[in-house]
C-alpha cells in the first residue's frame, strides 16, 4: 500500500454524502475527545460525568442549553456570510459591541418601562453589531480588502473597549475584576423552565431565527439571489443581481445577528457586562456553523451538541481535566469538522504504483485534453 | 535603563518576533496557503523551546527545538488543509485552539522556572561603540540579526531565482504551475513547514530570549498581529521589516505607558497595534482603489489546489 499514490479528486454528483461525513467527523471527534479525557481522570468514570453534565440531569441539560443559545446566534452570523463565500470572523467582537450597546441603553434610560427598555436594548445590540462589521464590509465589497484580517483585528479592539468601560465608566463597586454593576432588574428576561430544565431567551430567539432564515432563504427573492450568487458570482452578474448590495446586506445581517447574541446574553442570562460575557463564543460559533454545513435549520441542533461538548469539558475540570485540554479538544473537533466538510466534496483514490489513474471518475464536462498518465506521477501522498 | 532605552528594547523584542513569524506566513502565502493559526504555532514553539532550554541549558538547541516543534505542529495544518483540501481558515482557527491548549498543558510544570541561560549577544564591530544608539541597536542577541537578514534572503529567493518564480506561479495560478510540472502540493507542504518553523522560532525567541520564563498564552495576541502585518506589507518581504518594527513599537508603547502612568487609558493604547493594522490594511485598499499597479495578494491565496 505504501507504494501507491493518493490522489484527491472532486466528487461527482454534488454533496450526497455531506451529512454522513459531518456526522462521522463529529462522532470521531467526540470519541477521541472522551478517550483523551478518560486518560486524564483515571479515578472516575468519564462517561458518567458526561452523562450527568449533559442529558442525565436537569442541571446538566440547563447548562448545555445555556451554551447553545449564544452559540446558535453566532453560528447563524457566520453561516449567513458563508452563503456568499464571505468570512465574518468577527462575531466575537460584534457580540461584545452588541452587549456594550445594550448595557449603555440600560444605564442611560433606567426610567423606561421594562419591556420597552428590553426591546430598545436588543435593537441597539443589533445596530452595534452591524456597525462593528460595517467598515470591514465596505472595504471588502467595494475595495477588495480581505475581511479575514479586518474582522479578526476588530475582535481585539472590542474586548479592550469593553474592558475600558467595565473598569472606568460603569464599574461595579467592591471588585477588582473588569465587570460592570448589575443591570436594572427590570431588564431581565426570565427564562422558561420546562420540567426542571431552564431555557433562556437567547436559545428561543436563536431557534426562531434559524427557522426564519431557513424558510426565508428558500422563499424570498433575497434568499434566491443569495443562493445564486453563492453558487456562481458570474451567473449572478449575468442575471443582473446587484452583487455588491447583496454582499453588504449579508454582512450587516451577520453583524446584527452576532450583536443580538450579546444583547440576549445580557438580558436573558448574565445581566452584567464583562469580558467573561463570551468565552470564545464567536469562534466556537464558526465551528458550529461548519459542523452544520452552514444549513440554518441544522445550526441549533449542532449548537446543542457543541454545547454538550463545552458543558462536559467544564464538568470534567472538577475531576481533573484541565481547561487547556478541553480547549485543545475544541480545536480538534473543529479540525475534524473541516476535514469532514472537505470529505463531502472531495475523495481520495489510491492507485497502485506504476498504473495510470484509470480510477479517476469522469468529469461532468468530460475528460480534458492532456489529463492522464503524465499528471499522476507528480502529486505525492 | 532609561525609558527611551526600555521602549526601544521592547519594540525590538516584539518586532523581531513578529518579523520571524510574519515572514514564515508570507512564504506560505506566496505559494497560496493562508494560515491564520500563527498564535497557536508561536505558543507551541515558545513552550517546546523553553522546555528543551530548561532541560539542556543550551539556548541554540532550544531555539532549534522551538522551530522543529512549530514546523511539526504546522504539519497538522498541512495534512488537513493542503493534502486533504479542508478549508484553510477553519483549519487555521482550529490550530489556534489546539496550540493554546497543548502549549498550556506542556508548560504547566514549567511555570515559574528560570530559563536556559541567555542567548548570546553579538556586538557589531565599531558600530556598537556609538554612544546611546550603539548599545540599543548593535548589541542584540543574534536572533535579532538573523530576523533582519532573512527578509532580504527571502526577497532574493522570491524575485531573483527560478525557485521564487515557481513559488509565485503556484500562489497565483496553481493549475498553470501544475501543468508546467511543478509538484504543487509538495511545495505547499514544504512552505507550510517553513511557516511553522519560523513561527515556532518567533515564539521560542519570546520565551527564551525576551521573557525568559514560560507563561500561559505569553504571546498575548502577537500571532494575530504577525498575520496582519503580512497584509500591511503588501506581501513584500522588505516591507515586512518596517511593518514589524512599527507595530512592535506600538506594542512597546503600551507597556511603557503603563509603567509610566500616562493619562491615556491603558486599554486604548493596547488597541493601537490592532487598530493600527486594521487602519493600514483598509487604508491600503483605499489608496489602491482604481489605481494601477496594485501589488495585492497572491491570486489563489486560501483556495485549495485541486487538479482538474
């Protein structure tokens, strides 16, 4: 086998196996992760801890869903831009700026009635998130400046911005940590409790938004335009679709979704602004979106599974699993998800040494001139 | 040390580190591979190098180990993103998480230990005796001089050799390069390793030569700035030197301001490197808008190469 050559070729007939490969990647990641975790905590049974920390107890399920809420929203934010082959890697920063704006509203207008105040906070968080992606979006769409670097850089600016406000503008008394005082009680959206399991507003909104996006992208002209442009920008251009305006709208939508992720964390869950409001939620959202293949309808499900991963990692720290090890496992699952995604589009074929690549599948366009034996000798395993 | 000297020393330290890391990234990007996982690679190099340094007491061996660890770690990226065609940005992000986690795990028992003995300094004959400037610029550890030389070597390699022509061909049009007989995947894997090795060296220089101890996430975001300065420099190796020391300098300013108690809030100063790279990258776009001769990214940057 060692003497054979491995080739990567495009799958013919679309992404028929896509879901299978994503599930395989996820299961493989979780299995290896669990095995690594078990090697750390030899005294206790890892499976028991994971079961208790996720689906085995009301407390565990509550924790999983608390992770899943903001993850659903940040994953949707990423998935939206991904439909147009754009990258919003700035959900982390947009989440923080959304939370910042919501905090500002809560402290500036403390006299307003609760529901109105909450509505204003959420609107403000959406606007702040959209504004935070505005310059990278304009630069990408109209100047061709890559959004990968610009959106990333603004994440760090946002976190420092939050640190400044938490220390200096709205500081909590009696703590050396960078956190604001608690928001007025009227801004709290109480969670729903079903059979002992608490569901926060962020998850409810996330699921609703995922459904709305899934339907909206199928049923509206906007969604159609996005799908055409995502599949082929040239075809969209010929069809007269205003691509740049479409890209701008998608970026702003993405920023707004990431912004309300921050807003709902404040009103529905944490009730005070600090740099701990997000623990890589923006980046983990990217992992969730990739695992879901950017399908809006699948995002909440994947967010819950990923939430289970985070909750298990957190529970296992009590038994001796380090936070470093769980961070490593997060990265590992993300890597496998990316490979699974690739496996749904490409496949490996192994041809024994000395033979031509007769196994190469027919290209839909037919074999090109010059494809064949001379090419096969070059690509290494 | 006076304040001025301290600022410059810090600027040179940060600048050297991101120059090495950024140069590795630039070489990988020249062959079309975008790797955003530099923060993870640097940390792996910093941890691996420090561990070897403490155990052997030999800084040269330690720096070599840092480069080897960085290069080896980046082959995880190479395997998934180059060989298996997985998405480069997602794989890079995964590398950051894995690098932070694994280096934290490795370094746990080395927290608080003293480093390996110092990396030897080199006095530039004659110039090092100039008052004030001499000790600052011409009595540095040899890694600094190495970092300053490498971009010139890279420039020569890229623009004056057939090897460099091939590299740029791969980065701009891998299909054409493939047709011309260049083994694209093998070249990309090689430069992924180079990127990792220089990234690891940049990290090892921090833990061994600058801070001289191991600390959790000691790079503190330098890997992200190293990524950005490649864009700031417009993929030109010599421009990278200026970008590296400019943003290394901005970073040093933050530390100095904190020490001196300047009235500007520390958070705003700490934003400067990130906001600065952001503004320069966007500013470049504005400057080159509808202007000819824009030297922009390699055409196929970030796109996995598939033959057919």
